[in-house]
């Protein structure tokens, strides 16, 4: 293998932790008690909207506002979703939290492979979080869907990435990610090898990865045999 594409959220960065902290701060700011049930409600609504984005039924800007409109409607809260969304994104863009072993893995692979980051995240938020870390120089390219104008799992997203990589050969490329519907399906659409990062050992759906790992420490050994 020559080129490794890594998803960002819940593969390199612990997005669930960042989301929970940003959401707690946002809820408290708008006078909503941040109970587990309330935070879970937002997470379910948010996930459903990103899935609609992956199916090209919503745009990213629609997702950013619609998730809060549905959430606030469910709570019968009168805050404006646009204002809540802006406050939340500001809090979400502050700092970063690594998935266990992620930084060490990237440093171990750096130099032996060309590393690329591929994310469907909001560009400004993703780059702010990345720039607060020390891993940006480890990547040859950072591809954020907001800058490319197309999202994973669309083949066009990966085509745009591949076009910017010199001497790219899909037979020598692999994608590592936690999402079957975004990363693994995207890799299959693009014709590259797929590795599903599945730390919670979920059951696969109709989307079957080429390989599966449960912790990031398994990647280096797996790459040696691919």
C-alpha cells in the first residue's frame, strides 16, 4: 500500500466527546438542562440528518440548521435554530480529543506511507480542531467536503481527492474509517481497499468492508500484509 485515507471524526478525533461537551455548553447557554436523554435526542436527530446528506437529500448547510430546528421543535423551545447552530459550531471548533492510539498510529505510519485525511465535516470547524493539534504536518493532503463541494460516499468526492495526488494508483490505496455508509461505501465506490474501524464491534450491514479492526493499533500490522 502507498496511500492511506483516514476519516477524521470518530476515527482520529473523538467526535462524540467533543459533541457532548459542545452540546452541554450550548444547552446551558439557552437554558436547557443537558440531561442524557436530551443529548441523546440531539445525537439521534443529528445522525439522521447526516445520513440524508450522504444520500444527497440534504445539503450540508441544510443539515447544520435543520438538525437544530427538529431538536428545538421536539423540546418545544423557542430559540432560533440559526442562532443555536452558530453558537454550537463555535464551541465545537475549540480544541480536539484523540481516539485512543490515534496520534501514535499516525506518527508510526508517517514516512512509510502517504497519509491523507478525508472528512465530511464543516470546513471551518474541522480545520480549527485540526490546527489545535500537532498532526496536520503528518498528512500529505487534507480533504474536507466543504472545500471540494461534494461529500462522501460519492465517487466524485474521491475522484477530486485522487486528482490532487501525484502518481496515484487505486490498487495501492486504502481507506480507514468508522462509518459504513460514508467511509466504507465511499471506498467501495472509489475502487479502493476498505478497513472498517469498529471499536464497539457493531454488526455489519449490507455494506461489507474488506477488513475490520477493533483498535487503531491493529492497522500497522494489517498494512504490512496488504
